[in-house]
């Protein structure tokens, strides 16, 4: 029996010693795991990558680990925070987790390719992270607009929203200029303030509003407005496009410019008119109308102009018929040429004279009256 019990006692003693030793292991020897869902991503040069990483304690005691990045490519930078603080070590309660914010800055000057580095938790776990740089890093500037083409009338102001991006490793002061055709006005407004230059930090973007004003009387058509942002070392250009639908202007007058005439009560007078298209677009269906005194009539020949090209004129005859009871004096008759796009008015002063018949009738009445007086004088004057 003694031979049998000694090995048994020895085994029990060894087992109890093992349990005591295991219970005395430091918390840092517990199992910690690093986790993030984004272990392999693709980005352009100059991008900042934000990883949300969890440090999970799967052990039975408090876990503690030092944190660092290994095999990070040369020129790359990182920042590791938790709870808003930069951290180098974290402790995690058993069965719980802590969130880490890892920011990795990819440099602008970097070769296209795939890069791998590790987030290390103090000998507990290693989290491999892979970044694929999608294009070759270059020292360049980008000038872009989501809407580089606009259409409108010649008297409109065309406002383009553009973005200027500094994709270099240094701060740049860009001079802004436009190579617009003669007569065009171009105004740059970085951050909504008019300026001729803008300062942009490395790998940053500035919003620039570009206002384009076409010259007066410009013809309808498509026009290119090249704009450029440049420094001594880098530059970028952008072609803006303006489609002019033309301006709509109309003038109604007479060949001599005289806006007055004379007429006899009950009679009519023909007035020669000129309809001129002073805009840069063709005008269609020009209607002619008039506002005249009561019982007056105005007729046009022709009654409308089907189409009038820019710079061209059309002749129209207006026949004004005055009321036969019109009293002598000056009257105003408004003549009007109208299209949906433009309107022009001409106010005529019409002087009305009474008919000569009534003048002769008046003279005859006076003569009859004088004759009657003369007869009465001869008949009763001798008595």
C-alpha cells in the first residue's frame, strides 16, 4: 500500500502546485485579440485612413498590452488614440473590449502598389493591415468643376462652382487667371471673396466660384473660357464652356425718328414705321398693336412680322383714323411691337385739325350775318 500511495500523493501535490502557479500568472499573459473589419483597402496617394480597431480580452483576468505599429513603410505616419487620448498601452477587463482609433497617413510621394504593416498588441496578438495605393503619387494640382458647361442669354451672369486641389507635399499660393475672349469679364471668388490668388495647404482643397460675364451684343454660339491656377512649380487648367442663346432686344420707331404727325378729325393718316432687331438672336412672330383715344382706330400693314434676324429691320405702315367728332388738339397714340422675348413701344403725338368744310361753313355764317346787318342798316338807317 505504501508503494501505491506515494505516487498518488506526489501527483496530487504536483497538480495543486500547477493550479497555484497558473493563478499567479500576470494579467498581461491573458489572451488579447485585435480586430477591425477593414484589413485590406485601396486608396489614392495622400489619403488619411481611419481604422476603428477593437482590443478584445478573451481571457479570465485583466489584460494589458503595449500597442505599436511595425513594418510601416518609410514616409508613412500614424496616430493611435483611445478615448481621445494618444495611447501606447491599454488595459481591458475580462470579457470586454476597448476601441482604438488608428489613423494612417499615406504620403503624396508614393509608388503605386500594395503595402502591408502590422498593429501589434504587446506579444498578445498581431493584426496585419494591407493598403493598396491605387495610382502613382505625383506632385500635381487638380482644377475641376462638376458643371463646366452653362447656357443662357447674352445678358446673363454665368456662375461656375469649381474646386482647386493642392496634391503636393507643401503649401501653395496659386495665381488665378482667365484667358477669355476680348470683352468677356471673369471674376474669381475663393471662399466667396473676390481675389486673384488663393493659398492652399498640402493635400487640401479650396472652393472657387468663377463668374463669367459675356460682352454686350455677343452673337449666339458656344464659347470656351480657359481658366488657370498656377505657382512657380505646379499648375492646373480648366476649360469652362458658355453657350449663348443670344439677347432679345426690339426697337419700334420711324425712319426719321420723328414721333409726331397731324390728322384731320374724321380723317386718317399713314405712318411709316421701322421694326429693328437690336439683339443677337432672331425674333419670331412680332405682333403689332396700338392704344388709341376712344373711337379712334389703328390698322397695321402687315399685322405681324414672321421673323426678324439680328441687326435687320422690317417696314410696317400704321394707318391712324381719328374720330370725326375729335376736337382740335394734341392726342397720344401708343404703338407697340411685341414678342414673348422682347417688347418696344412708340408714343405718337397726333395733332388734330378740324375739317376745312367746317371752316367754310363758319365763314359763310359770318358773311350771312354781316349781310343781314347791312340790309337792316340800309332799311332802317334813313329814318
